[in-house]
């Protein structure tokens, strides 16, 4: 295509939307950041003490900022509003009046006590899409604290994580918060799409407990559909084999065999072709039934070969396989594959890239995670004016 026939530049998909982010810690801020990456103007409302995660460290960035806070707060402006004070509550209401989206994760009833509840904000701004993220919903579980570790425990995730003969184990990241934040993002985008038809906003509610139960997918379905209560299996899979880790000559390696063709290819590469014809291992269901014997037969074959060479050989014949990387190795692998998973922002801030790739309207990285109250003057001035555009 000639340069003079290039299509016109397209705006970020959410440009022009204003998001009032009253949330803190992880799930809500993550949802708000994703909207910001997609072009929305996100105003993070913080109490005078700031978001809890500002104090969560080490590790700390070079400027002393918590790297935890940085992980979910780019593309935002920070304004400090003390909702216990009349003047600041009035500014919060002006922000909500101008906003397209409101995100909050206070305990149920807190927004009502501040005069910012659903009835008040809906009367003030009928087009508002509000999203409440709670731990256990607004009913009988309203008073329960919604911490990720707690949800992992009571929601069943820890019971299926860890070695068979070991203790229940949490996942190494606040995965429930991440899942809930992504569900919240989907809910907000769906409500915005519906608003295009009706002209009216609506309230979305996402609970951490509900999000985790939904994320248990096959494990939840196995219980609901067949009454099977799953337990811990280490790195093994309840329904597929071999789908686990093995000790190679120089470290752990993972094999994810999903069908009989892949299993036959694995056996040929490991010089154990006879195993593919063994009735104990000829089908996936048989392999699952005899998984211990299968692992004992395959284990010595893995132990004699370096994991990088073994992974390359197995992948070349269509067997999903890879080394168990640490985080440093994972980022190095992503860069080698050209995924562009690291974003170099201003002031030396390095961030994980948003994994969404839109061909016509790519995500953007406009603002580093803000210092507490960094945008107080600009935001307060904008709220006290009639101008719809927040400059600066």
C-alpha cells in the first residue's frame, strides 16, 4: 500500500472513557489498569494513607516505590480524597458524575456509608457502569475479609495444589485476585457494550470466591457432574497422562501429552516405542489408570538427557515439552520468541506488557505508576471546572 493510501490512524479503543478507580490492592486496580492500557483515562482515588500495596515490600524499585504497587497501577492518575470529609466526598461525587466507569472493592455497605452507594450514583449518572469486587458477595458473606490466601484456602484451590503426600499449598501469586480482576474487566466491557444500545449503565458484581470456583473449570465440573472430589496430585493431571514433570539430567522438565499420537512420538524419541503398544498405555484412559507404572517406565529415560536438548527434540516431533524455568528464564524465553513481554517506560520503570494484541488499536503505556497524590492539583482543578477534558 502506498504511503498516501495508508488508512487513517485509529484511536485507542477506550479513548475518551473516564474510569473512577476507588479500588485498592490487586483485583480492582488490575481491572482499571487493563482499561487504562486500552486507552481509558483512569483516575485512582486514594485515601490519605494511599493504596495498601504502596507499603508492600521488599522488593522496592530504584525510586523506593513498591514493585507490587507498580504491577497494577500504570496508566493512572492519583488523587487523594478523604471520603470522611465533606469537601472530598463532594469531589468524589463530581468525579462519579463525569465518569463512565466506577470500580470499587470496599466491603459491602461502605460506599453507602460515604453517600456513594448505587442508588445515589445511579441517580446522579444513569450512564455509569459500576463494578463492585468483593470477597464473598454482598449477602451472607459480606462481613468476611476477601484476602487471596483465604479464598485459595476456603475455595478449594489449596486442596488440589501441592504434592500428594504434602500440605495443601497456595499458588505462588495472588491468582484469585488476578482472575477476579479479569472477570471484572469482562463485566465492565460487556456493560459498556450494552450501554451503546440502551444508553443506560448498570451495576456489575464480581466476587473472589465465585471467580475462583469458576476458574476451577474441569476440577469443578468433575465434582458437579460426577461427584469426584479432587485432591493434590503434584504436577500430574487428573485426566491426562503423561502430563507432569520429570527429572532430566540437569533439572526438571515438563511433558504435556494430550493424545495418543503425541504419546507414540514421545515413546519413539525416548527409545521406548514398545510402551505405545502396551495395553496399559495404549489409550489415554489406560495411561491415567496406570500412571504410576508409566512414570516409572519413562523416568529413567528422561534422567539421562539434558533438558534443553531433550525439550528441543521432543518439540520437534510434536510433543509439548519444556524446562521448568524460573522467572528470569521465563522472561528470557519470551524475549527470544519475540513476544515483547517487557515494556521500558519513563524514569527507568520496567513493566510486564499487556498480552492483548489488537492489530488496529494497540494497547498503550502512557503513564508510569503514580506517586501518591501526584495529580491532586490537576484532578481537583478539573473537578471544580466544567471542562470535560482532563489536561496534562
